[in-house]
């Protein structure tokens, strides 16, 4: 039996990285990958920092880019991340806090255009869902949400069209908004992570379904509400810590429960799970242990 103790893991096959559920696909990964405390533990001692993403991507099905939340990234960064990861890999991209926390979703068209013009399309066919994390003090407002959801691009072609409306706050040498050949119609899915209990209503879930937005299932050791509502054909899970926020790992029993939930969700949806309990280095190990359970 696999335990939650840390041990060395070899590169895994594509089949292990992308677990086939009953109908949908299940991908397990981590939120971010650059953490000093992981070096000499998850990352072998002496592994160059530039090789850390490739090392993680050989063992997992997806990674959540969270640097994009704090600031606009460069097109060259997105391009490099794509090139460092294997075929069939996928990135989730966390939407910018300027949109969610500073603008609080209001007057969001230009900030959204700048965000998508900053190089997101350089991920090509490795672009997965876009995560929008709502601040804890922003309560449910159906009109505000509906207006914001209507702005979100749903294909690579729509991303490029919106990005073309960026303003002069984004320098031209920081712009990349070209669609790769054959990807104009490729779908872009969105997920909403809320942290205010007013979202936990049938009305709010119905609004998410109407706009085809995934409701993030967020486990935060009780800090924020966790709503297990399926509102799209994507189930997006963020695991911030089992008993202690960002700090505690997941026990064997807890991982067994999450594995069973993933299997159930995959009856009707694709599933992505990102471990964010990174403070003491549990995240990558918990991700691998969940992958192991789902591959049995």
C-alpha cells in the first residue's frame, strides 16, 4: 500500500499523468513549481532550477501557473514553459489579481485584454483552464458576475480578438496574441474560486451553469467555504491543506476519499486537481500519491 511518506519517484508514463476516468480525463498537479523548500526533497539535490518544471511535468498531468496572478508574465516565459513540458501536458493559468482583487471584476475589459495579450496563447495546445480567484470580501453579485463572465473569451480565437484590444499600459514588446495554426476554435474553459459564503446558493450555482463556468472545489481546512457543485463539464479542485491551511499534508484516508470523488466526477466531466499545500513541501508528494491511487 502506498503511504503518504516521501520517497523517490521515477518519471511516469503519459497514461499515469493523464488518468482516464469513466468518461472524462483526470489530471493531477501542483499550484506553482518554484519553491526553495522542495529542493533536495521533491527535487533531487543538485537539480538545476531551470530543470524543475520539466522534472515536475514528467511526473504529473498539469501545473497551475500562479505567477500570472501577481503580475503580467512575459510571452517568452509562456513560450519557455510550453517548450519545457512534454506532449499532452496542460497548464492552468491563474487570472491576474488586478482584475479580481483590485478592479474587483468591474470595468474589466481592458485589464482582461492586457492579461490575455501578455502571452497566454504562447502555451498553444497546452493552454488549459483559466482560474479566477475572487477575494474573500467580495460577496455574490449576480449582475457583476454575469457582466464579467460575458467578457471571458471561450476559444483561442476569442482570446486573440480580446487581446488585440489591449491598452498602452502593456508595452508592444510585451504583447503576444497570435493563435497557433489550427487552434482558433480550440476551447478555453474558466473556473471561479470564491471565498465568501454568499456564493453557496442554488442561484449562484445556476448562474455559473448558465455561463459554463466551473465552480472551484476548494479545500482550505475550513478557512473558506467548500461547495462541491458541478457547474460545467470541468471540475476544478484546489487542495490547500487537509487540517492546516497551506501547511498540512493529506493522509492516506483523505487521499482515498479524494480519489473516489475524482472517479465519480469523471463520470460526466473532466477533472483537474491542484495541490497548494506547499509550505512544508507536501504538495508534490500528495499529488503523486493521488496519481498512484487513480492509476490502480
